[in-house]
C-alpha cells in the first residue's frame, strides 16, 4: 500500500550560505582574465548574444497519474509525469539482505558497491559515467533490507541511452576480479566508518532489527560482516543473481518520461535479454515471511572518547526499544505512521526553528521535562510483511535505568487517550511532510518504484492524504494496544552497567503504568 | 556509487524513512561545499535566437521602498518563501561579532503580536517549517508550507523580522543556547577547519571572524546591539522576498506590499560600506596527536561572486572534484586527483571548494588524511594544481564543463533549493541568470582559459592553510609555498 513512506526525506542544507552582497550599479571588479575570447562581463550583467528564453507556464495543478504496464516476461514498467527537463529512471529489484539466509551475508552490500562497474557493453565505470555525462546524467545505486535500486537522473532526451545502460548494468555486469577486489576495500572502509561515526543511529537500527527478527528475513545483517568480505566472489554473486535478478522481481520506473516511450525502451533492452549468469527463472527464492521474535542485543562499548576532535562529546549510553507494528500493506499502516509522527522527538539540542515537531510527545513529555536526556526520537520501519515502531534514547550511563523507564512509560501512554488537537497536528504534519518530500523528483521515483514493486499499483499522494485525514483517536488507541501485547525488541550500546534486564523491560511494557519492577539491593 | 557525482546524490543519501524522519535543519550555513549557482534547465543552441525552456519564468518586481520580490511558480501544493537579507557577520566589528547570528536566534522568540509559544504552535499546527541561517554575508529567514498557507507564511515572516520583541529575559536565555550551539559546531571538524582557514586567510578583517562570535561577545551582546543591527541593515533595498513552488507572483506581490510596503524604508543617508577584507597567505596549525585523523584545508584567493573569472574557477574546481574512500571505484574516475588518492591510499576523503564573497573568495581543497600520508597527499594536490596551470587537457576540461552543468541543473529539485537559488542570485547579481546564459558562459571556457585563469590565481601564489590533528609531518610553510610552482620531479 502506502510505500510513499519509503521515499526518503532529504535535508536541505543551507548551502547558499556564503554569498556576496549585491552592488547596485556597475559592480566593482578587478582585472579580468587574459583569455582573449572569454567574455569579460560580470555575472550581474546579461551576456549579449544569448538566445532569449521562452519560459513554460503552469496550467493548473500537475496531473497526478501513474501508469503501469507489464511486459511478457513479467517485468513491470511504471511512469509518472513531471514538469521539468530532467527525468529520473531506474530499475528496482526485490533483492536485499533479507533474502540472504541461504547465502553468505553481505552479498547485497557488495552488489550495491559494484553497481555501475564494467559491463558487456561498457569497458569501465568511467565509460558509463562518460556516456551519462553526455546527457547531463548521474547514477546511483542504493540497497536496503528488501529492495535494490539502480537509478539515473538525466536529460529526458537521453531516455533510450539511459534505459539501455541500466539494462546492461543490471543484467550484464562483468564483475571482474579487480572490481571485486576494489569493492572488498570499499566495504571494509564503510564498516570502519560506520563504527567511527559519532551518530550511532545506523548501528542501533541494525541491532534492533537483529533483536526483533532473530536470524530471519529483515533481521539479517544489512552490512557485510567483516569475516565475509574475503569470501564473496563472482561465483557467489552469480548464484545469488541468478535467483533474484529475474524480470518478475523487477520494476523499471521513470519520472518525467512518456509512458509509451519508456515501455518501448523496456521492450528493446529488457525483453528477452539473456543475463550474464545464464538461464533465468527463479529456481530458489526465499519466500519466508518475517518472524517477529523480540529480544535484546547488547554491545558494551567504551563511549567515553568517541569524539574525533579536540572537543570532547559527553559519554552517552544509547538504547532503542521497539515493538512490532505492521506491514505497509495493512490498513493499520496509516494510523501507525500518524502515531510515529505524534511521538516525534529529536535531539535535546537540535537546530532548526518551529516545525521540527516541538509539540510531539517525546519533546513535551520527555526532553522538555528531563533535561539530562540527550535524545529521544521515534522511528517507524515498515516492510511488506512486518513493521517495527521504536524509540531511540540516549543519556549519561548512570541514568540508563531512569531513561528506560521513561521510554517504557511513553509506550504505555500510546495506548491511552489521544488528545484531538495533538492528533490533528500529527496528521497535518504527516501530510505536509509527505507532500514536501514529493517535491523532489528522485523521491517521487522511489515512491513510484517501491509501490509498484510491492503492489503493482501506486497510491497517489492525495489518496494517501485522504487516508491520513480519516484517522480517528480510536484508531491510534487500537493499533497501540495491539502493539503493546507483543514482546519488546531492545538494542543497547555503550556502558551498560545500569541497564535493566530484558525481563524487567518486558514486565514494564506489560504493566499498567510502564514502571520497571523495583530491585532491592543491599549494597550499591 | 556515483563517483564523479560526489557533491550531490541522485537519491537521498540517508536511507531514512519518511515517517520516521527527524526534521533537523541546520541553522548555520557551513560555507564549505563547492558552490554552484544555478538554473534548472537544458542546453541551448547558441545560434538560435530563442530557446524554449520547460521551466517557469522567475518573475521579479521591485517595490517603492527598494524591496525586491522574486518568484517562480511550478504549481506544486507546497511552497517555500523567505527573506534573503544582505547582512551577515561581515558587517560586524570585533566588539559586536556574533550579533547577526544572535539576532537570527531571537527571531523565533516572539513578536509584539505573538508570543514564542503562539508562534511555535501556529507553525506546527499548520504543518509548516520555519528556519533561518546566517552566513558571513547573508542572513536568511524562510518558511516551508502548504501553498494555501502562503499568505500566513508571509505574514509570519514579516512579523518576525519587523516586530521581534527582543525581550531581555529571552536574550539571557538564548546566550546559553548559542554557547551550546558553539560546542556542537566544535565537534564538526570540517566547520572548525573552515573557521580556522578564514581566520588565517582574512586575518584582522571581518571575514576572518566566525559567524557565532567569540564566547565573551555571546555573553555580552545586549538588546541595543541587536536593535542597532536591525535599524542599520534590515532595509528595503537590501532585502529580497523570494518564493518557489506553488506561488502566484501577483499574490505574492500584493502580500509584500501589504506587509512590507510602508515599513521597510530605504536607507536614510549612506548604505554602510562593505568592509575591505584583505587575503593573507599564512597558516594555522593545531597539532593534536591524539586525534585519529588529520583535517586540512588549503586555499588561494579567488574572486567575488560576479567576477567573470568565477565560471572558469568553478570548472577548475569541478576538475579537481571530490572523493571519499568508500566510493571505491578504483582507477577510472573522472578526477585525476581521485585516481591518485585512491591508488596511493593517500587520504580518506577530499573535497574541492570555491567559496565566494562579494569581492573575494577562497578556492581550494579540504582533505582528511592519516598521519603518515599528510605530506604525500598535499604534494599530489599541489602537483595537480600546477598541472591545471600548465598542461590541463581539452578533454578533461570538456568533461568538467559537462559535470558542472549537470551539478547546477540537477541541484534545483524541489521548492526550497529553487527558492534559495532565487534569493541568493538576487542578492549576488540583482537578477536570476537565465540558464541559456549560464550555459553559454560555461561553454565559452576552454583548456587555455583554465590554464590562464588558474595561473593567475594559483601559480606561485602564497596559500592559506588550516591544519588540525596529527600533523607533525606537514611540510613547513615555505616548502608548501615553494610547491606552488613548477617543479620537475
């Protein structure tokens, strides 16, 4: 259903921040360059002889319509119109770490790094980039737990070339020894960076998935474990690709393109193509459904000196507590999304003005009341067969117990009365976040692609907004109570001396008030 | 990963889900990314007298009091609207350094009409965002909202910049917040290095000071400083009201007249002069052997925003490129420096930059290296720079020109980047440069010009250097200066 949620949001940095002040009248410039042919005209004055632009006008609202066709081999083609000269086109595949149960963990991570390397038609990555540059294009590959995306943004006029290139990149990669060796290094570097980064969020997300879905599907490692780096080779990759890179598991999605043209290109390049690994046909696809297990993953680590620079960062212990929510295919997905927005939160010190969710519960009830807490943020991860709603919190190691209790209490409160004003606010904010994210073409691309991959159709933004508008306080209460019946998943990182036991956290979440059981210790 | 396309990402980098996204927007402009200004469109044939674009026009109107209104309507259901003000930390002196930034903080602390709580509730309840940032030469306040809420967004912006209470109690409270922000900035080593770089390159001038100001100023800035800053700088002719997304220019114009028409008068008397900022080739070294990596920036003096050589320097900047070791990619990247760095494992990452101000600029490279490779990396960088001045090839330049256009065009995606582009260009050039013109300017660059322009600004020039971390092996300043010339080795 609403995979729009997948569309990742983009931070808009104030990159404009170093600017000049305008001078009215003739700008004071210095010597000009000696290049005789180069126009010595400052940028503040128009360059003579440049053609006069004829601008486009907007005739009302953009027509929102996503068209989907299926080719004879099962590959789906989806497109969406968009104003502008550029298009984003890509291939999305049902492939990712969740399908690696029978394989070496880390294959998807390798494939992500190997993307856009040499292929049958292109001798090197450089040749691919050169081809794209001619159409003002750039390329990227991203992989998540369940989806791998190969995408290109380029001038719409280059569509044919772009689709041909994508087909080659996905189906005919050379995977040379040299490229695999380079990838081993890049993966190794990424693992090092992951552990050095001051922001522990990616690591905690990894841990809580591992705890929540022990040794199955979305609980499998997204990053290649260090011990597998040397083991992954072309043979391993081919055996995986053979099963998972099949037309019925793929969507070719395009934003800012004509549907008929895209289908035509798809027929030309993706129909009847024999991939590099030989015969097609999913012989051995892992179709297992995610099994939520709950549990705890602890990583004891000395966080007293995580600072990379001269200024010390205070030592923090991080915890993440989560419960099973629901799949994005279920109707309850929307109430969960609203609930997540209502919880909100963020860092106790976060830049940014009003609009960051200052009246969300984790700000009002947690950060504004307990100034010793550094962070309290709610996250919702949703997949085709399961979901996870979790809260990340961090504080001084000596206050871990108190912090855990504050979070468990917030979970219990989710199932209580919902104030109408706060609900309306969360709904409006969810809609605005959705619409603001969908301003960006790559985000629309991801949304179209993921939705069509999961459901063969796309729920349009305004349909999602209607669903959001219809959420009632009872819905929130219902989904929260249902969620609270499950076992918790817990991830903890840092100095864990004062961490309550898993059983105590479980008891707290099953209690009426979310309190941890009292522990009496004679000697402290 | 998109190796050559390092400075921007096709797909959002952080794989965060929309629902679970904590909206944290940076307040302060970092001044570190390579700078692009832009347009949003396609190549044009230079011969044609007209060129048809698939983007809406940027409409500009000037009010009687000098305030400029500029907008681009793309018919979206959301929009970005903001005030771009020609005032930043460059207009401060040693005593009041930090005032512009302090003022930005006070903007959301309540007005005569609405208390801080009212303002926050109003914004949050309409699903909007309000943000602000201060750079060395600009102060920006902007809002993102549903298009239907445009009138309210403009009214709120007008209220916060004209009727801010600047209450004593709020000022006292904000000191602590800014000091905390300062700590936060100090953990971002790239920002620290860039502050050092400015401090040495523009020593004893306004551009050399930080945006936040020193601790003692943050503790002493008072209401009068803030009021003085507003009355001196927040004037009609120095402000641009820019908007993009679902905005109708005529409606925006009416709103501007209503909210700003009578109040923001022009300057009485002289417009405050832009303080001159002289570049000095020099260095700052902060050696700390306990740090795991060395962070360095090296730069030469480049040109101001509007200078004709800017475009050529941007092509040169693109030629040097960006790289991060997790890109992998190996030997075949479009940047020669990336190939060298990757092949010799010389650094963890590097990023070329071209930071412009009105009448000066910094063109250079930021790099993160291990202790043992600092000297080798710097040597390779300088060799590359000299190669730019002496024998850069036509094909490399052609490629860099293409990349530069792509970078500029693809960046303008969504209402906020477009609005930022409009606001910035209006302040820098007093117009928005049409894409065909920008492309014509880039097309005019060739290898000979790159060599000429680079020779003019790089060859034999004394650089500014800021280095932090385990930098014992960094060559001494004279040796680095020596390497700014042709050496056969």
